[in-house]
């Protein structure tokens, strides 16, 4: 069962500036040059490095924290990573948990930390999590409106818009793949499961899942069901171990439609944690045997929307 549907994900705090060794990412590859899109980006202006955006969804104002790297060029289409916090969390806590802003600056992508619209905070990911799921909050509509605003205000590469998240944010990343696959290029859920049913993606969806075998909230025994859904939907035909270091092993299902690989990185005895990030108290073991944020970005680079 998904214990996390009823048990709150503790809010994350503080990034450990000394945390982790530089473990090699799962997939090698450099950031490809974004296509020239002078028409779509005509008239775009430079943006502040950090801003709080507000969008209106069905008469309700929703917010997101938007970080633009210093290297951003308003005439050059730029990748976007949507990073969703866990239940009871917020955007600042998520950014501290996984060091996503530093990664954004290093690699030159825009990172967005949307804020839940419920109290306590949660995302509507199908059967999880309260109160967003029971109140049928339109978080997909919020994400759509946010992407629309980004397209109007920023020079975004529409083929390199990605979603990742922790816990309830991971569940919601799966939901976005199910319901917004025409706009999301790939997903990377950490410590989460696919709980959206039915799930009818618009296209084959590259997916990188990171899960611990001793996760007390997103129980590992149910992880294979999520992997199986994506490998079946993407018609993957091969399987190989593509990374192994200490407690971390990544298995990639390849030969998929449209190159939509499905990868599972398993942390042996790992808890409800973001590997390589700040450890969440009381929720099991963390590890630096893989740096999930680095692995995720490498996976995203290798999987633009096709």
C-alpha cells in the first residue's frame, strides 16, 4: 500500500553544503544546443534571478518560485525543470533538499518550485494526497497555467520541459506524465509511485524513478508496478544495469518507442530520502552513492520531447 497517502511527508530543511561526493551521473551526455527560435522569443526581456510568480486558476491565485540562471539569454530557448515539493513541504524546502538551484546555475536551466494551494500542503496525484486529492484540486490546471505564463514571459524550449519531485511531488510528476504528456518531455519521481488511474499519456514518456528498498512511506514492493506501467506503455524491449555504486543500482529499460527509456535507480536499505541531498529526519537511510539531482539532469538532457 502507499503509506504516504495517509502519512505526512516531513518538510525538508537546509542544504548540507558539505554533502556528498561527485558520483558520476546515470547517463552521460552534454546539454544539446537549443534550437533557434527567434520568432517565439522576439521581444523577451532579461529576468530577475529569483521571483515569485502568481497565476490565477479558476478564480484562485496560485504561486511558484522561479529561478532563472545568470547565464539565461532571452533570445535563446532554455530548458525548464518543474520541481514539486512533498506533502507538508514547500518550494524553498524542496530547493534546499535537492540543491536544484545550484544545479540550475551550473547547467543553465530554469528551475521552478510550484507551491501547493492547500493547507496542509499537498498535490492531487490521483488517490493521494489529502487534502488536494479529496477536494479534487486542479493541480494539472495550475501547472498548465504556469507553463503558459512561462511561455509568455521567458524564452523556453518547449521540447525540454521536465518534471521531478519528492514524495507527493513525485506522485504528482507521474500524474503530469499521464495528463500533460504533450508538454512534459520526461519525468523523474524520487521516493514516489504512480497513483493516477486511469493514466493515458499523450506520448511515450521517459521516466527515471529513484526509490529506496526500506522506504516507510512509498513502499518498495509497489515500485515494480509503476515501472511495469511505463515499460509496457513505452513498449521497451531491453533491460541492462547502467549504474552501480555501493547501495545504488540503476537498471535501464531501453529499446522503447521514441527513445522513451524507463530507468529505476534502487537504493538498497534506502529510506524516504533524496539521495545525495539533505537527509530528512526519521524517514530512513540516505546515501551519497548516487547524487540523484545529477543523475536526473543527465537523464533529462538525454530525453528531450520528440
